C-alpha cells in the first residue's frame, strides 16, 4: 500500500507545489497568486473581494477622490489641439468658435476673421441656429495671426487652468468638476449674448473664472487659510475690471457667477440628499441659461 502524498498544490495552478495558505479562505497559493496582506498573504480572489467591500473614498462634496487630474489634462489637450487646428485651418475660429448673435460686423456684412473659407461657407451665428458656439467658443482662442496677443491668450488661460483645475478637480471629483467647468463656460457665453450680442469673442476665460469662484467657495467650505485665497480672488477681480477695456468682461463675469452658483450648490448640499440636490441645481442652472439664450436670440431674430 502506497503512502498518501503530502504534497500540496496551488488551488489555481494544480501543478505548482505550495505550502502557503491564504489567510482569508485558507486555500493553498503559489508565489504568483500571493498578494501581501496586513497579516500573511491572500489569494487573488480574496483581494478582489476585499476591495469591493472597502468603501470608496469621497471628497467633501461626494465625488470620488482621484490622485491624477485627468479631466484638467484632457481640457488642456483639447484647447491646445484646437489651437493647432487654427494654425492649419484659420477659418475654424469663425466656423466653430466666434460667439455672436448673427456674426454681423459694423459694416453690416458677415464678420470675417480671415478671408480663407470653403466655397459657399457663410457663418450665421446663434440667430441662424448655430447654438454649438455657446460651448465650442470656450475651446478656441485668438488665432496666431493676432501676433503676440494671440499666443498670450491661450498661454495665460492654459496656465490658469493648470493651476486652478488640478486643485478644484481634486476637491470636487471628476464628474462634478466637468459639470462646473462646462456650466461656467456656458454662463460666460450667455452673459455675452445678453449684454453684448454683437461681440465676437472666443476663449476659455469664462470657464477659468468659474474655476476661480469654485476655488474660493471650496476654500471656505474646507476651512482653509483664507489670506492667500483672498489675495488670489482680489487679483482675479482686478483682472475682471482691467479686462473691461481689453477683452470680454461679460464672459468673465458670466463664468464667475455661474461657477460660483454651481460651487455653492456642490459644497453646501445637505448630506442626506446631496447628489439629488447637486444634480438638481446644475440642471436648473442649465435650464435657466438655455431659456435666457433662447429668449435673447428670439428677440434678435
């Protein structure tokens, strides 16, 4: 009679000898299946099961914590790619970006940034149904043909997005951050439409000002040292005043107000029904902005 074999093997790899047991399920595991635990080792399946049972870390507003600001990187990439597109096809600015009720210039003719357009191309603006301009304009900037100021336009906006975006994205979580950014951009465009419907503007400045407002609101919500934050906001508001004579102050103010409203809703929503209140506030603001834009365009048509 042959003695009973005392060789034990991995439960996932029957041909591999193993003398180590998973501390959770007590099955034998080989080195390839071992995962270090607080005490001993666990198998792959037990590690996965444990990860599912661990509560996901959340930000103070309920978003998922992310170590890498993926959304900020993506937004910067989109703006830079659009700018590169302007180098190749300058008419992109007028085709997708210029915000204006009818894109009508002082001489009564259709506005032209450059006389380089496809045959038959006639940009008409919001009055003619080109509503996408309210958002696409926030991803385009003054073209390189505008010289140094054209380059500075995107450089300054992307530097601000890099510095503010990474902080705000970490505080809000990706989904809430995207919502705030897009609503801020839309808020800037709508205020331009309401107060200066013939203005021809592009740029991410409205969204950037919205991030600035969110940065301030979240700093107060988190109990941060407000000295540095107040200095930052003073500089932002100073730039808002200076921009009145240089760029579209309406877009800056609209982004600031929209971003501030969204940030307040995100930061101070009651914990018990936080997601519902936050989503409701964002939808309500979106509906308000659309209604204001629709009313203005209807009046201009």
